[in-house]
C-alpha cells in the first residue's frame, strides 16, 4: 500500500475527510492530539450521566450528513419544534404550527409577538425553503438583527424570541452574525428536526471513526510540524505522507501552517445539574425571554433522552453565553435564576459538571462567509479543512472535510495520469 494521506485532527472535519478518502480507496492515517475522537463534539460519562461538552444539537436537515452518517443508528431524540419562553412572569410556548399543529393555539395566544410576527415567521420559513440547501450563502450579507428588522418583526418579538433563540445558536447575543448563516440555519430548523443522539453527541464522531479501517486513527498523537510529504509528531518521530490535511480548529492550524487567519472565538459556559424531580416534562428548549440573565437556554436533557441519566434521576443542562473566570459564581447565579422559573425545587439540584469553552465557535460577522467556502488547497500537498474554512457548524465542518478529500483525490489522480 502507498503512503497514506495524513490527517491532523479527528474532529468532524478530519473524520469526514478520512471517510471520503477511504471510500475512494485512498489510504488514510488520522492523528489526534486529544484522548478521544470528536474534537468539539464529545460526550463525557460522569456518575452515570452522559454530558455533552457544551450543549449542541444535530439539525437533521444538514446536507453534509447524508454521505457518512447513519442517522437511524444514532437513535436520534428530537426536541419539540419551537421553544418555551420565560417572559419574566410565566412560560409561553412558541411552537411551529406547521410541524406541531397542537402548538398553534398556544403560539397564537403567546404575548411574545404580534399576529404579524407569527405570520412573518411563516413567510420567512417559506422564503428560506426556496432554492437549494446552500442558497442562503449567496443571499444578502448583513447582520441578522438588521435582516430581522427589515422583515418587519417587532422589537418585542426580536427581544423575546430571536435574541435568546439565535443567541444560543450563534453563541452571541447581539445578532451581529451574518444573515447568510441565519437563513441557512433557519432553513435547517424548518426542514428537519433538532435532535440529539440517545447516548449523546459524542456518538456522531464515534460512528464516523468506526467506518475507518482498524488502526487508522491514533489518539494522544499530537503533530508539531507539517510538510507536504509528512508530519513530525510532538514526541519526535517523522511520518511520511502522500499529502497532509490540517483538520484542526483555526488556532492550531495557524500554528501548523502559514497564512491562516484565526477568527475571533465565541465562548460559552454550560452547567449540568442532577435532580430527583424534573422541573419540566417538555422536550423543549426553555429560553430566557426576560433578559434577566445569566441563563440563555435550559432543557431537561433526560426528558429528551432518558439514556443520559441513571434511573430515577434527571439531568438539566443550562447554557450561558460567553466564558467566565469564576464558574462557581456563575453557577450560583444560574441556580438563583432557575429558582425564579421553577421555584424551591431548584435548591435540591446538585451540580454534576461545568464546562467553560473559550473556543467554541468561530465568529461569523458580515463578510466572514464571503466567499461562503474558502479554499481547501493550502499549498502543494497540504490541505486544510474545518468549520472556519466553511460555515461554523457540524455541517460546515463535515462539508469542508469532504471538499478537502475530493481535492486530494482529484490532485492525486491528475499527478498519476499526468
Ligand atoms: C459548545 C458548542 C456548541 C455548539 N453547538 C453546535 C450546534 O448546536 N450545532 C452545530 O451544527 N454546531 C455546533 N457547534 C459547532 C461544531 O461542534 C463545530 O463546528 C465542529 O465540531 C467543528 O469540527 P472541526 O473538525 O472543524 O474542529 P474540531 O472539532 O475543533 O476538531 C479539531 C481537532 O484537531 C485536534 N488537533 C488540534 N491540534 C492538533 C495537533 N497539533 N495534532 C493533532 N490533533 C490536533 C483537536 O484536538 C480536535 O480534536 C458547537 C460547538 C461547541 C463547542
């Protein structure tokens, strides 16, 4: 067998790249610095709970999933379409009447949003569903806030629904993320489900890695230097390669190869709590529409998937936007706010683990997705992929990995015939 393509990083982009190359009969070797595959998508087991490293969801409409993922085998558990909003006094449901007809009445009567807002949501849905899946990336490039205002949504609806909902997707509350990404994501929410694998998001990279030949993925193997004909490992050895793919997050890529611009990062803090009693039986995202802070969103993870908690226990996941130097203090503030939502039962919640993730998502302000897909050929024999090369999502990471693999296959077959 010839020299393999060496892929640096076993996140979703690196694994998708490896799967695409393997499917074309090109030998691969994936080298991962961390203890396990998955990069930013991993699930930890703690005291019988399964905790995703930061709350994330899989949008089943993502076009890049089809090639390598067996969604049935992931045993996906879907969220209710829409969300439950905490308005300061009460919870209100904003449903998706087209997909969950029973949510029509509560949605119409919800005080968050005028009738015009609710009709405009349906029109927006219709508009984003036009064209192909990636049509959004050639649409208007302005901030999401400007875009929503231009469509005539009321300030109240933007504040109470879009700001917390999209804040949790973009990991920034100002809605300064380009409307191109918003329109893509809104199409994905409209065309498929928001779901989590029964045993946590970490099942996704595990499934991708399981489709690669035994021994082709090495963990705890950090790469220190990249050349077009191989890589040097941090502990010394040199590995020969027919080509190298840098499939790391932008910060590490900039250390390994020249000319990578590292976008500013969006940070997030996620807190998990155990409880004997579930504060809500809804399989829904609970959003803070009151701007009371610090909670952005909360859900009962064990209501979505009982497999993530031991029997008779419930797992609550809370997300706050931004990082913190003092997670305990932020956790106390989270509990104090949750008590205003659910009452004294919150005093019995016990912390399971906190995650403060400084480098969660590359920022995508206006201009960041122009062009929507950046080149995967870095220089002869060296390729890049990752969410910062495409759009900052599971879909972008996987699609960029596939693009890098296709570029390598095309270049190698040209060299072989030329
Ligand atoms: C908290 C959070 C919430 C998110 N929410 C969502 C969501 O709801 N929906 C969604 O679609 N996306 C979401 N995302 C984004 C999504 O998870 C990422 O876009 C995607 O996983 C990025 O994959 P990647 O392969 O580009 O990078 P990474 O996952 O960062 O993988 C890069 C890999 O390279 C490895 N590496 C780095 N340097 C080296 C080296 N020198 N040698 C060897 N290996 C190295 C790293 O250890 C890592 O494993 C979220 C991300 C976070 C963190």
